[in-house]
C-alpha cells in the first residue's frame, strides 16, 4: 500500500481508537460530555478528510478506490457502534446515579448523602428532574429535618453559633421592658453531637438566650442519647426539640427570618421537652406509597420547657412525606396532653394541638406554609407558672404562617412572610404580622440579613422582638 494511502487509513484507525477510548472514559465518568465527544469525533474526521484529499490531489490515492470506500464504511460503522454504546452507557450511568441517590435518601434520610459534587450535579440534571437536589431546594424542603446523628461522627471541637442584631423603630405601645432597642447579642449556641459508636449517638447544646424569667440551669437546650435500632428506626431519650411541624424543628442557624412564626412561641415555648421518642422511616415496608415517609412517636412530660409542674405526660405523633420528583414535602402533627389550670378555675385542661405543614420548591422559588390549632395555652414562658390573663378552659387558639423565598443569586435570598395568631392568651385578641427581608451568605460560616416588619399590635410569649426593623448576623464555626 502506498504511503499516503497508509497515512489516510492509519488516521481513520487512530481516530476510531481515540473515539472508542474517549467514549468509554466519558461513559464511566459523569456521562455529561456527549457534545464534547461529538466535537472531538468531528475534528478527527476533518483531519482524516484533509489527509485523504491531500493523498487524492497527489495522485497516490484513487478517488473512487473500492478498497478505500470499504474501509471508510467500516470506520463509519465502528463510529456508529461507539456512539450507540456511549448513549447506552450514559443512560445506564444516569439510572445508577438516580438509584444511588434514592437509596442513600432511604437509608440516611438526607440528600447530603450524595457522595460528591459531580454526583449531585448528575442527579440534579437527570431526565425529568426539576432541580430539587440543589442546596437551595434542600434548605426549603428541610431534607434532614428530624434526622438523627448516625451520619455525623462526633468531633473533638463543638459547633458554635452566634447571632446578634440591631433593632430599631419599636412598635407603638412598646416599652423598654418589651424591647431592647440598639445592639443585642440575641443567641449563642454551643453544640456537640454525633455518633460515638456503631449504635450510639449523643447530643448536647448549651444556649445563652435572654429568656423571660430564665435561670442558668435552664440554658441547656439539648441533652440526649440515641440508640440506632436499625437503619429505619432510632430511639432518642433526654431533652430535645419536639417533633412537631417544620418551624419548630428548623435550626436557628438555617432559618431565613430572624424569628420563628408567632404560633411557635405560644404553643411551644423553647421548642424543647423531655422524654423519649422513636422515629425513622417506613421504607422497610416496601410499599411505594410509603416510600420517603418519616414517622415520629414520642412521650414527653409536658413541661412546656420551662414550666414542669403538672406531672402529666404529653404524646406527640408526626408523619412527613417527601415527594422528591416534584420538589414537595408535607407533614401532619398532633400533640395530646394536659396543661395547668389557674388556681380556683375548673374545667377543660386539655393541651391538644394539631398541625399541618407543606414545603415546595421550583427552581429559584421556595414556598412554606404551616397551620397549627389547639387549646389556648394556659401558662406563659417562665420558671414559675405564670398564667395567661385571657385564658379560659375550653378556649382555642390558632396560628399560621406563609413564607415565600426567592433565590436572587447563589448566596442571596429575599423573602416575604405573612404570620397570624388568633386567640392571644394574654389579650384574647388576634395578632398579625408581615415580614419581608433579605439574607446573604458570606462564605460558609457567616450570614447577614435585614428584616422589616409590619405588626398590628404587641404580642407576648412569642420569640419575636416587637420592632419594625432588624439587622441580624449569624456566625457558625
């Protein structure tokens, strides 16, 4: 065979070999370089064509050579076969990645189980995915809400969260007892938690917080031990956050607005209680309708965190399901128990509370809604029982909030929240508030925010300061 002809066919063979190697390499990698592969193959074919044309122009390779045409057809067939293999490999990689993410979610109950950024990107851009695997979507849905510590190995250094604020423009009627205007160190939390053995975990959180009538011994937020029964069940005992709804369980370091919804402070002051709880997921039942369903069942001493005088137990139940494919999560919660009655008053002492919560995310837009109703709280937040002046046996209170969040940029969010509580146990009236604000993450440890609030009247026994404007910042390290 003449030299130019050997050069032409050798170039074809080299191009096919390189294409095959690149196909295999990309298929076994992130399976996202189809367009790049096409450009490489096109370039190789162009080089081959140039060599062949040079050979034809020099008279060394006949233009209509049957041998060359057969070899060309052979190369083209091999390229077609390689492209089909690439498509099959890409589809297989995407299917395996989706299955991997689903299994990790089922086992660990959190999207953080996705192994690396490449896997996260592949899962988030798979066929039909609405992008619910992004960090923003995880923050909206709270994919690790109510999780245990089994995937967090306990470290030598605790986690510290500091939150400070500047408050201004108090609501009309507020006094210096109602609001601390100016700069305030509003919260310091030190948390040390994680898995300490194959089946054991623990958690300890100490907080400085200007709680009404608080005392140093009450500044222990969390102190619990976890026992991992199996991959689908965890037993927790001690003092910890009540498994009720979304807003109660969301961490202060992750919350977009400076304070929780108004109903949280009335129904669940301090958000904690003492007792034991069994929780996990229902994936072990292998029923499609119950996949990604979390369950919580707990027995608590009903102390309303600071008050511990009624010697009666409360029972809390919760179910929550995540619909990963459409970026939706929903839960129902119930607390059944009893509360203290003011001296000299007889009647209904129930403390039965029911709630529903929904979270939805689509692209850059997130939405949360929660509604809670039950017996009017009889006591306020304090060490000794301080009874609410508007409380009467049998009266009911209800509250709810709708929060809309838009991700302006990777680290910037704006939000608006409508918040209402009916049946304030102090005044007997309804409280309404509208907040809108902006938050920005600076690096991985610092977050700053601005919040402006419209409120129709002062509210007591909730976690919010009665101001028009707040500048907040939180530092996590």
